[in-house]
C-alpha cells in the first residue's frame, strides 16, 4: 500500500517524500507542478535510490483522483497541495479558496468514496490569528486570520473536524507548521521560489549568492528585543520527520487532531541575518524598511503536544538550518532551473 502525497514535488513535499522513501514506504505523488519542478523528484529518486511515482495532475480533477484511488493501492494521504503566498492571496482570494478549500473538498469526497480514511493536512501557525498569545498552544481558540490564505487553512481545519465527527472511520491530523527553512543536507533539494522570494530565508540566501542586492528588513520598531519580527524557524527535515510520526500515529487515533510543529523558540530577523552570515562567511547588506502589512511582531510554538503524543521534537538547530540552506543555494544558485 502506498501513501498519496499531494503537492509532493514542492518544497516541504519533496523532503517528506525523500524521508518516506528512505524508510521504505511506497509513495505516489500528485502535483500539478504549478509551483514546482519535476526535477525535485528526479533528485529525490537519485538520493533515495527509489523513484516515487509522479502523476502530473490537479487535486481538483475529480476523475483523476477517482481513478487513482479506485486502484486500491492508496492507504493514506499527506495533503500538501495548495497555494501559499499570503500577499498574493489578498489579491487573488478566489484562486486561494478554489485551490485550497474546493481542492481539499474534492480530495476528501473521493477519499470517502474509495474508503481511504487517513489524512495528514498541511496547516499553518497562521490559523491562530492576530489575537492569540504566545507561545501558541493547540488549546487556544483559532480564528481571526488576517489573509485569505490563512482563512483557507482555518476553513479546511474546520471541514476536517466536521468530517471526522460525522464519520467515525475517518481520521485526520492537521499539522500547524511554524516557519519551515533549510534544505536536505545533500544540497540537492531545497526551496525554489519563483520570482522574488516572499519569505525571509530564501531572500537572505539569494542576497548571499548575489541574485538580490540587499535584504529589506520589514520594520525595526516592534516590541521585540531588537525591534525586528520574531518567528519560530523549523528545519524542513525535522518537519518532514513530523509527517512520518503523524502518519504512524493515525491508526492509533480517532477523529481529528491538530499539532503544532515548531522548535518552541523564536529568532529575530537580525538574528537570522547574523546566523546566515556565519554560515556563508560574508556580511550581508541590510536596509530597514517599513513594516509589512499583516505581519505580527512575534510568535512561536508550544510544541509539547507533538512531543507527548507523536513522540516528535526538533533535532536541528539554527546553525544547521543556515548551513543547509547555504549549501543548497550555492550548489543551485538558480534553483532547479
Ligand atoms: P510549495 O508551493 O513548494 O508546494 C505545494 C505544491 O502543491 C507545489 O508543488 C504545487 O505545484 C502543488 N500544487 C498547488 N496547487 C495544486 C493543485 N491544485 N493540485 C495539485 N498540486 C498543486 O509549498 P510548500 O512550502 O512545500 O508548502 C506545502 C504546504 O504546506 C502548503 O499547503 C502550504 O500552504 C503549507 N504551509 C507551508 C508553509 C511554508 O512556509 N512553506 C507554512 C505553513 C504551511
Ligand atoms: N521579513 C523581512 N524581510 C523579508 C521577508 C521577511 O524582514 O524580505 C521578516 C518578516 O517581517 C517576518 C520574518 O521576516 O518578521 C519572517 O517572514 P516570512 O515571510 O518568512 O514568514 P511569516 O511572516 O509568514 O511568518
């Protein structure tokens, strides 16, 4: 039996597919390649010695899913597929609800039809919204999201909760990621954003490799130790391992459950820049800019629930996140292209 990984050619998906193959799981990837390249999976195949099957297709293509699930070969689904750019989601909300919410509904309906009842979903710390106090803990209310992207994650969590309540065979785990960074230590796979990066680490890495002139720091007047925003960065390989632990926990669990996947501590933008400078051995030009709309000052995870119930915790620190990001960026200055 195989694990279906939607969005498995993307950043977090490709690292998770590699971790699944490395421990001997069979994997089928469904990805429309709207934000990824099939090259990521060719490299995963090289690294693991096993080729995951890639189906180039869309989760909203009901017939495609029906045919795939009807083979009886799929036991569980890890659902990464979706759009993820917060700023773009405010300009293109319908595309975000269409991909992230409608797409998930099609997937869930076809899973139910085929009797596939185990799902892991990529949620986000953003579901805690602007009012939650730090550290974020799963018992806190979710809601008050500040972008259509965040609201799409919130809506899917609600759908999963209701679906699991209505059907006792269905079990789902939502993993609320904090800030994924880093790359596989081989430097062969990593994050490959199209255009100018929205996220901090790929931006810093592209400055270091000479693709961008300077990092703009979005605000240095927050109520944080150095005035810049604080986030909980998590190495993508730790995150990938969290999915394996969650997959193993699914058969033991009933209904719907959400877990934070974070390191449990925060770093500021300037701390991240300094740590990257250590890794790449050069100083990086930085300019202070205005705050970015919708940004929060500081948040990090209480990750103790995943520790207790999934036996998962991070094992990679900041220096490793930076060294691995730099190795990937240096070896692949233009990503997979
Ligand atoms: P990514 O864009 O690299 O991966 C998403 C993959 O899904 C891509 O390969 C893309 O081609 C594919 N895809 C998109 N829409 C699709 C569709 N309709 N049908 C089939 N495939 C489709 O993003 P990522 O960083 O790997 O994120 C994976 C998941 O984790 C996303 O759901 C994202 O919202 C969530 N997440 C990411 C972060 C982050 O900072 N990277 C944080 C929290 C949550
Ligand atoms: N950030 C920044 N410059 C950039 C990108 C991000 O100063 O070019 C800051 C941002 O304001 C936040 C932190 O870096 O404080 C992490 O931002 P990112 O977009 O990576 O993650 P998110 O805001 O979604 O947590």
